[in-house]
């Protein structure tokens, strides 16, 4: 079965749900989000609105649209005829999992399912940097269904709730990223996977991280010249090919160190280093501490939590 880089990245992010709620908006309104760079996702069920995110052009969202912002911050959502500048409102809970913005007496002009999650991975910042700053998918009913399942699960104390939520969020994030990959304007691994040439190189690196890849070999996987491949990869993914490979190897190494089942030399071989010493040098350069000390730190934390 071929390796799926996007699925691997999302799985390593270790997503978990913070909340999922249904919000109704009425009248002239504005909501200013303060989500501390946490992953935000929302699905417009009825109506339309304007979304303004830091560093992004304003978006007009309509029924059927889905938005994913892996590191949302300074986010404003407002009605198409908003209140005066500076006025912002706070959603008020009117029922379990249901919130209201604007006067109670008016019919809603927007209904939106809004969710917030967190990434537990120590490499979350790295992985998020490989994803688009914002993904917009239009006319994808599967995403709305997945959001509703997440919302339902967050409000029920069912057996294995956290495991089910983690799997639902993984599917939701993967579906959103692959639906919006072709329209994302910023460089990301999702855009690389949507590129019919670059996807071969990305799959090769993920399938064989232990191989001593060179730029020339990766270019051959894509049937591009070395220079054309290097420029296209950098422009589309946002990192040079070898930078991406090292980042992925270090993420895998951390996962293996966390498992605590292999010696440093064995991990070095698994992630493409000829010796423990060369792996240690690369790990220190990338992480800041030697792998053995990193593993001891994880064991110490485990002991505290136990």
C-alpha cells in the first residue's frame, strides 16, 4: 500500500477537540476571535458572512463553504452589513452546544458550526508550517457531516470518546486539506501533494526515509531536471527538498525516541543516518539537545504524569 504523506503528517499532529458548537447570528454583527493560534474550522450551514484573517484577503463565505485555519489568530467574522468599526460581540450560550450572536428577536442571517482543536505533537509548529495558512473548500457536504459528528461526540460521554474524536478529527483535517489543496495560495505540503510531479518525490521520501536521498535522485522520481525540481519544490512546498527531508526524519526520530523501544543507533539507521554520531549531530542541530537527553526528558515527564 503506498505511503500517504498527508495522512502521516495529520496523524503525527495528534489532534484533539477543544470544542464544537452551533452558532446563530442575527442583525448587524461582528465577532473577533481570540484563539491563540489554535486550529479553527467552521462550516457555513445557512446564510453568508465575511471572514477576515491576519495576512489573508477578506473571504465571503456562503452556505456549503468550509474553512480550516491550522493556526488561526486575529480572526474577524462579520455580517455583510456589519456594525460600525470597533464594535464586536460575544456569542451567548442559549442551549447545550448552541450559541447566539445578535438580538434574540431577529431571524438568523447565518448559521455556522464552529470547532476548535489542539495539536499535541511536540513538532506541531513544524507540521503546521507545512500546511496552508487557510483552506477553503466549497460544496463538500462530507465536511459538514464530519463536523456534525465531531460536535455530537464532544457533547456525549460515550466509551472511547477521546479515541473516536481523535480519529474523526484526523479524517476531517485530511478531507479539508485535500479538498482545498488546489485552491490554496500559500506554499504547503498539501500543495506539493496536489502537484502531479512533486507528489512522487514526497511519497518517495515518506516511504523510504532511511534512504540516502539526493536532490538528483528525487528529481528523477519526478521526471524533472535537478534545477527545475529544486525550484518547483521550494516554490510549492515552501522548503528546499533536503530541508523537508531532514524535518521529516527528525519528526520520525522523535516518535521513535518517544516509543523507547530502539537504541539511538537503530533509530539513526531507520531515519537515514549511517552512524549514531552523524544522527546525533543532525538531531542536536535541529532539536537543540542530543537524542539520548531528549529521550530521558520524555521518560522524566512520563514519570511525573504517572
